[in-house]
C-alpha cells in the first residue's frame, strides 16, 4: 500500500475538517462509533450533522468551530492510503502550519466560493509557505459549490486568480489541479457531481492520487548528515543518508573539520550491510576518532568540491519583527548571525518581488545572511534537509528560511 502525505491548507471556515470527515465516511475509513460520536456532538451543540467533528480532536475545537493544532487523519482508497495533515488556517497559528506542511508530498488547498470567504491573504500565505517548504504539487478544491448554484463561472473566477498566483510564486502549471466540490454534501469527493456536468476531470480523490506521488531525488552525490556518536565513542557515528549511497569502500571526508575517514562497518536497522542508500538511518564504525564536533557535520565523497561557508542568499518568511539577537538553526546546529541584509520584499498578495527592506510580520523577503561561523549548508533545491532553517530572534522562533545560494 502506498502512503501519500498531503498537507491540507486554507483559511479557517473554508471546510477542511468537513472535507476530511466526509471523505473518511465515503471511503469507509472511519468507524461507525466515530461517526456516531460526531453526530452526538453536533446534536449537543444544536447543529446539523457536522462531518468535521470526526477529525477535530479537542472538545474546545468543536465549540469554537476551528482546528487549533496540526491533526493527522488517514483515508484509504483502493491500494492507496492518504495521510492528511490538517493544519490551522487562522493567522496566529501559522507556526503550526509550518511544522505540519514540512512532511508532505503534496498540498490540498481549500477555497470557499461563499461570498464573504473566497481567496484571502492567508490563502496565498499558506501556498507561499508550502512552496518554500518544498511542496511542488497542489490540488485546489474549490468548495461550497452548492452555495454558488454549481456555476462554472464562479469556479473559473477562483481558478484564474489562483492560477496566476501559483505560477508567480514558482509552481509549474502542470503540477496544479482544480476540482469543484461540496465538502458538506460530498459532491465531487469520490465521484463527479451530476450538478456540475461542465467539469470533465477526475474527482478530488482521483486527482490526489495523480498529484501526490513521491518526488524524485534531486542529487545523487553522497551527503550524510551526522547526528552524533554512540556512547560517547567518536569512532561510532550515527547519521542519515540524505543523497547518494555509502559503501564500505567509499572514500569520504567530514565537514567542517575536513578530516578523511576510513569506514570499518555500516549498520542499518541493526544489521551489518555493505551499502547504505538515501533515507536510511545508519551507524558507522570508523578507524580513527573525529576531532571536531559531530552533530551537524556531514560526510561527503573525499573528492567533493562542496565547502563550508558563512554567507548565504535566502528566502525568509517572518512571523514577527526582528529586533534582537538573531540566529538560525540548521543541520541541528544553532549559529548566530552577524547580519541580515534584506534585498527585496516579496508581496504575499501577488507573489512578486518588490524593492524595499521594510519587513512586516507574516511577510517574506530575499535576504543575504552572514553568519559568525562557517558551517556546511546546501541549496534547498539540491538537498532540502540541509537547505532549510529556522530563524530566531532573542531565542524566540521567528520564521523559516531556505538556502538558495551558498557563497
């Protein structure tokens, strides 16, 4: 069975929880007991049956009518299983959205056709962050079509505006799909609605199958991120293969200390192996102790021309104003910043870059960061795990960034 991880994005009240609740029912992915619990809760609150109560975990969410933390739900469909990562849609919980979206293979964006809802700044902000986090494919569910009398014109109005925005922020139009649905009535979720004969593509879940496959590796060069040593022994290292492969015969070096290592043993899942490949967690036995810090260091091919640096070109998304001591957390290491130079501001509403240096909370920018110490970093597009960082202001989490150029 293939597990497809999909982050569920969108503004509050646009129907995310209702969608997953009804999709769970229609695919038989939820028990009768859970459905009955949701019905009782709906009745207690004086509401019609609300499928979203199947997903919401906390009683206070049900009373307030919004999801307050990242929630995961699995929906089975044929030979596929979708793990939907439902993240908060309201502004003050954008941090939770960041952590939820980090693990997804694709995004499902909910947009309501309701007159006072529609495309919001937060809708676009979620898409911008998703793109920053490496999500390349997105399915847009244009919801509440029943309230728009199933009109094709309303569907196209939202589709056209979001298509332009998505391409402005770097999505390939081939990786975008738009599906008209009603999450509450279930129309368009597992089969196309008879009320919308003008829509000819697949149902929502069919489009998710098509658009949520695993991404191919962007680099074949060996990179192993080291996490530490076992039992304080610097001859036994632990880490994860981020790209390429590592064998007993591999000639490698460690950065930033630039020491050459000889590998005696490779262990994967408790067994000795001759070769470890991408995404495997490993333990290594080496000939000689490593002299420098291990956590956050990397193993590379001996002849690799990659280097350590203290200067990077980045895109940063800010949660708050930066007024104090700024540092970044990357590769498991916290590094202080000497300076952050804002080169261009990104207009979240349009996705376009504009001149300026005035950054507001929940805004983004292109920036040059100079660090106090040299460390190993990679371009996000090459090895995402080594090109993504968190930014802190006076030890408070203040945003995220991606490395675009290592200088």
